[in-house]
């Protein structure tokens, strides 16, 4: 009974609690709903207020934008109005200008019409006058024919004959004067061309001798070169054709021969033998044979290098070989290859100055002495022999004629021939170029210096620049500045009076004052 009561009471309590909870939950829900409503109303009110402010701002912005657009539109309208006004003004100006031009044109047309009428009147008047003059002229001619007893044609013929004789006389006088002037001018121009050519082409002077000196590191080698009872030196002389002189000259052997090729073969052979150390007759013959072959190859290489340096093309291989052999030939002591190269350059420059083919001139200058290359004795002059070689190997007729005529053996047929002849003479006549000129050249320089020493106060005198300048140093105590100028003039007058020399000599007098003290 008690337990049942407890259960009932428990159930009733649960129900009552549930109800109470429901009631409380309902009250809370009501409160939440009412709060939410209030919050919603507040939010709506704030949103309404904010919307009103945004609306006002947008309205203001729209008004401002409208005002800006309106102002811009007004500016555009004003600018267009201004442009229209300017265009109208320009149009009015153009119309005014066109009307002025039309008025001027009408005025000019009127003046032209008036001038045309005046010209027509004058032309008609002139034609009348011309007809009257023609009639008068005809009457005068008829009267002159009656007076002179000659017709107009006969008088004209006599006048023409008289004019012809006068013209011939004047023409002969003019031709004579022109020829004399041309001779003077040609001589001056020729000197000018030659001097310019010589000044532009400067080469080293090379004098070939008949001896070469072979230097040794020690005199002990001389005995090995001589060999037992001189067999080595005899074998070397026999193989090369060169006289070998072994004397007391320290560390040197002299090779003597007129043929430069033989001397070069002997020199190179000796160099190889001394370097190798094996010196005996069999070895000497072997080395000399190899050296000869080397020299032949070197001759061809020298010829090729020469024609390439000078820019000459299409030369026959035999002529190239002949050019290479010039290196080992000499003429009056002057190296033939250097002489021919110099003549080629001189010919090229001179031909260019004269308007002649410079390439052909250079070719003829290089080949002009190839007739001196053959080793065998030939009675034919070297110029003719060189011409025959050039003809044989296909050179042009102008080049062949220039080679053959450069010593006047044959007649000159082109302008190349005198150019080659002159350039050959220039090359041979350079101071120091040839042995026969060297002695007189050295004597002339000595005479120049002796003339300077003949004046008082001269301390030193030097002839420089191949005798083209004399530099005189005087003693400052004996010669003043004014006296130095007088001395320069006196020396120049003395040289002009007492000496013969090519070109001109510049005399420079130098006076130097030095003050020297020693601080102790």
C-alpha cells in the first residue's frame, strides 16, 4: 500500500514538474519572441533611417553629376560655337581674298590686252621700217657695185681671201706661242711628276758585295772545316764553286764569289755542317745537294711573294721564277730584285700621275731587267733578251716594248717605255744605290761639311737627309743670334757658288747658350 502510494506520488510529481517546465518554457519563449520583435522593430527603424540618408546622398550626387554634365555640355557647345565662328571668319577672309585676286586678275588681263595691242602696233611699224631699210640697203649695194666696178659676190670673195690670210698669220702666231708655252709647261710638269714620284717611293739601298762572312762560335771549328790536308775545304769549294778563305780573322770564315746564289748555297751548307758536326767529303756533297734544292724552292717562293706584294696577277711561272732569281743577282752592286721592285713602284706612281695604266706600268717595271737573270754568257743585250722572254711567256705588247726599249735598243711604241726608262734611271741614281755613285755621293757630303767649317765660329757641322740638309752648330760666345742668320745665308751662297748638287740644300744654324753652376 505504501509502495503504491509512493509510485502515485512520484508520477504526480513528474507530471507536475513537466507541466511547470512547459509553463516556464512557454514564458521564456514569449519573452524571447517579444525581445526579437522589439529588436526587429529597432533594426527596421535604423534601416529606414539609414535608407533615408542614403537616398538623400544619392539624390545629392545625382544633382552634382547632372550639374557637371551640364557644365561640360555647355563648354562643348561654347567650343563648337567658337570653332564655327572662326570657320565663318576664315570663310569671309577667303571670299575677300578671292574677290581681291579676281579684281587683280581682271586688271592684269586688261593691261596685257593693252600691251598686246601696243606690241602689234610696234611690230607692224618695225616691219615697215625693215622693208624700207632693205630697199635702202639694196640701193646702196647697187651704187657701190657701180662705183667699184665689182659685183657683191666678187667683193665678198676678196674679203674672204683677205680674212683667210690674216687668220692664217694669227693662227701660226698662236700655234707658235702655244707650242713654246707647252714646252715650258711640259718641262715643269715632268719635273713635278718625277719629284713627287721620288718623294713618294722610298726604299732601302742595298749594295751587294762579292764576299760573305760566316761567323763561328769558336775558332776550333776552323780545323774541322779545313779537314785533314785540306780535303774538306777542297770538297766544299768544288761542290759550291765558292772560294773559302780561312785566315786569322777571329771566329769568322770569308766566302768569296761573284755569284750570290753560290755564296748563299755555301753559307747555308756550312751552317748545316757546323750545326750537325759531321764534316767529311761525302757529307759535304749530300748537304750541298740538299741546299741547292732548298735554294731553288726559295727562289720560287721569293718570286711568288714579290708578285703578291706588288699586286701583279697572271704572271707565267717561269717569269715568277726569274723574278725570284733576281734576289741573288746584282747590277753595279745594287740588288736586282730590290731595284726591280723599286722601279715597279716608281712606274706605278708615275703612270697614275700621267693617266696611264698603272698596273701595266708596274708589271713592266718589275720585269724590265729579267734579261740579267741568265747565268750563261749571251751576247744579246739584256733588254732585248728580257723582251724576248716576255713575248715567249705571253706578256702584252706594251710591256714587251717597254722592257726592250728601256735602254733605247729598240724604238719606243707606247708611253710605258719612257716611264720605265725614267724610273730605271731614278732607281739607279739614288744616293748610295750603286757603287759607282757612292764615292761621289760621300765626297759631296764631306764637301758640304767642309764648307761649313770654313766659317768662323762653327763648332760642328753635319750633312743629313742624303745631303738635302746641312745642320751647323756654332759657338754661342763667338756668334750672336743676328750673326747666326747672316751665317746661314753666307753658307747657302757659298754652297750655290762652289758645289753642284741635285735638288736643294737646307742650311740650319743652331746657337745654344747654357748656364751651368754647381751647388756644393
